C-alpha cells in the first residue's frame, strides 16, 4: 500500500504537468519540417571530385557505401545504401578529395529496399562485374 501511494505521489504531478503543457508534436506534414541545426541527411557527391579511391567505402562503419570496380581501375560505380547509413559523417571525413557531403533532405518512402539504392557515381556503362 505504501509503495502504491509513493508511486501515485510521483505520478500525479507528472500527469498534471503533461496535461497543462499541451501537445509536444510537430505540424509536419501540414507545414514544412523544421530541420535542426547540424542535421545530416542523405549522402551526396560532387561527381567531378570523386576519384574512386574507396576510402569512404573502407571507413564506413555501417557498410552504406559500396565500390564496384570495372575491368580497368578507372571504371567504377559508387553505390549508396541509405537504409544502412548511420549518418555519422565518417565518409565525409575520410574523403580526401571532398567529394562526399551530407545534405538536409530526408529519404523518401519506397516499396522495396532495392529502390533505395542510389548510384552516386558511375564511370562505366552497364553493370560492373
């Protein structure tokens, strides 16, 4: 009985505070989303700066980047898997050429995970082996 009264004494002010404070939700999708400062969205690339070195792929802790090599060293595709991405920014830090960056966009809804895969850069026609 004593424990129940102690719980009630703690819980009642919390409930009253929540009722007086009102809703704590956002108005999205009825108004534009308010994106906080420093938010890291999906990975983007400045294609002219990418050299296909693979440092971003090597250092990505979530395996969200994949580099497919073609028949020659100059032929490659850089793939991005946003459903794996931890949005940590390590790929940005690892890229010595400054080709990768995060922007503030959200990943849209898709029907399958394969629809999420993005080719960031491709220097080869067709699929890499």
